[in-house]
C-alpha cells in the first residue's frame, strides 16, 4: 500500500515539475512566436538555468538537518541500541 502511494507521489511531483517548467518557459518566451526556433531555444536555455538554480536553492533546506535526523526511519537507532548492549 505504501509503495503505491510513494509511486503516485513520485509521478505527481514529476508532473508538477513539468508544469512549472512549462510555465517558466512560457514566461521567458512571452508574446514571441512559438515558431521562432531561436526565441524558443533561448527560452528553454533560460528555463533550464532557472530550474537548476531553484533546485540548488531548495537543497539549502537540508543544511538544517542534524547528523542523527532520520535514524528512526532508517532503523539505525535500533542497530545502535543492539550493538551497545
């Protein structure tokens, strides 16, 4: 059951990413014609750079994690308790 939910969330996040990138590309293209290959190429290059910058920026939120965060999820806490006894 959890695998199905995780798979659905992964698909949903990819869809959101594609939708956001499409909106950013449309914003960069503006009122220019979509048949102008040079304008579309510049809009796509700017979109890739913007999405890349947003991805790097979002990784800053992980800097607040402590080294022991996530041990209850990964099971490391149980292994450490068993080895220390």
